[in-house]
C-alpha cells in the first residue's frame, strides 16, 4: 500500500519546473551568444563588417563575448549570492534582449565587438545562479540529472536554431537573426522565471511538505552543526583542480563550436545551408548522451572518474578527425566528441555543488565558470591565428587535443579526493550506527 507521504510527494515536483526554466534560459542565451558562429560563415555579414578572409578578426567576435563573460563571473556570482536568483535572472534577460536588438542595427566591426562584450557581461550571472538553484532545489542523488537538464538547453539550442538561423540568414539577411531572437529572448524567459523560479524551495507558494522533506533529506547535510563545520570551498585543493579541468574542457568545447561551421564550409567545401544543418548534429548527440548517462551517473557513489574519461575519449576522437577528409566520418566523430565532453560538464557541476558551501555556491560557481570562459575566450582566437598561419584547421584541432588531455590530467586529484571523502563518510556513518 502506498504511504500518505509518498502519495503527497507525487503531488508536487516543483523542482523540475525550476530545472526546465533553466533549460529555456540556456536555450535562449546560447542562441544569443553563438549565432555569430553561423554568421561568420555568411559572406554578406563578414563583408558588412569588413572581416571577410580575416580569421583572426573573426575569432575576436567570439573572444570579445567570452572574455568579459568569464571575467564578470567573478563578480556576478557573488552578487547572486546576495541578491538571489530571481532578481538576477530577470535583470539578465532584459539586458541581453536589448543588446541583441542593438547589434542588429550596426555594421561597424568595432561596435559589434563592444556589443558582444556587453552581452558577455549581461549573460555572466546565468551559470553561477544556476549552480545556486540546483544546489538548493535538488538532493545530491538527483543533481547529475538536474544539471543535464539545463545543459540540454545549451546543446538543444544549436539543434533547433542552427538550421533555422541558416535559413533565416539566407532568406531575410543577417540582421533578422538579432531582431527576432532579441524579442523572443525577452518574452519567453521572463514568463518561465516569474512562473517557476524561486530562490529556495520554501519560497514556492504551492510546494508540498513532502517535496520539501525529500529535497532536505538528500542535501547531504545531517544537521546545522555539520553545515557550519563544512570546510570552506576556497581551501579545498580538489576545488581548484576541478576549476582547472573545467577550464580546459570548456576551451575544448568553444574551440570546436566557434569554428565548426567555417571549418565545414572552408575545409570540407560544404555549402552554407548544409553546414548549418551539419553543425547541429554534434548537439543532437550531446542531448541524447546527457539524458541517457545522467540518471546512471546519479547511481554512482564515485563519479569524478567520468570527468577523466570524457576528456580523454573526446581528445582521442578529435585526433582521429585530423587524419581524415571524409565529411561523414568527421561529423560522426565530432558529434560523439562533443557529446562526451558534455557528460563531463554535468558531472563537473555536480562535483562543484557537492563540495561548495551553501552560502557561497554562486561565488564558487562564478570562479569555476569564469576561469573556464576566460580560457574559452582565448582558444577561438588562438585557433584563428593558427589557421591564418598554417592555412589549415588540422593544427588548430591538434591544439584542442593537447588541451583536452591536460584537462583529463587535472581531474585526477579531484577523483582521488572524492574517493577519500566517500570513504570518510562511510567510516563516519558506521561509527554513528555503532
């Protein structure tokens, strides 16, 4: 017979409304930040800005978003801890929608760089605030799946929008991208924030007591004393190795994302429209792998080994890409490489949420994400210079192989510390029972 508490628990699952809202926010934010990758393969756009054939200048359009985005994370994460998620997310949505519309009116390369930088600052609170919400709304046994849900927003966005952006650019011109998604980026996210997002579960007006109890029991905290005695995340060496590994993994992703459409059109001689469709395939693979693997990862006691495996396998696949010119094989390998790296992404955020303190999770997430995006800002520019110097993307991809393997090595100490922490928890629980 089903108990009353179980029956009540089934009545509300408000935490998944929060997760789905984050998915929508990331979907919109990703379109805003990455539509430039499609436009770089559109000659009328590069002609309008005067950067056709100048791959270093084209790389700056990604760098001028990613660098301010990364730097601002150090500040906006701490602000999110003070002001709360709801206020921060509403302010961010309004800001990035206005900036997108302004970008649609400019044809000056310098102004486009300025707007990209401001957009980076406007979107910077999103990930630290997400870490704060996931930590507060989900027990540790569900966080891999919860993190996979919002990361699906990042990976689903290219699946939906890259073909759409390509068709829209070809038929309506490049300015239409900024106007259409600027307006949609204001209306849709604000609806979900006002409807579903609250700073903490107890603030929600219609959450059940059983769901509150389920969330609280799974947070890995036995009593208030344990909360106060939890070591500061800033003093944990495994946190800094997680930061380093995430930094190198993030550079791997953005180095690929920034140049994939251009690589397909320039290196493999695929048409602009075809490249927009083919560029979406790695993200299809990412969505499938994340939704498949994340529930399985939640069942594991030790999960950080997945971080090491993800970057090692992705780097190996990227190396194989450099050996062939077959477009079907290359897209298949890049699709799996991208999906596997994103497995590491949700495991990395879950690892961060496990060791961070409840009062500074957004600040810790800001550093975690900020360092990653500072490096991600540099990588597209480096690859642009490499392509200019060598005339080929092969050396640029080999650069990503090297950074991916370094990232895998950086995760090893974090895995070792996880093993020690879990062993200590088992020891403490055994003594408590005795």
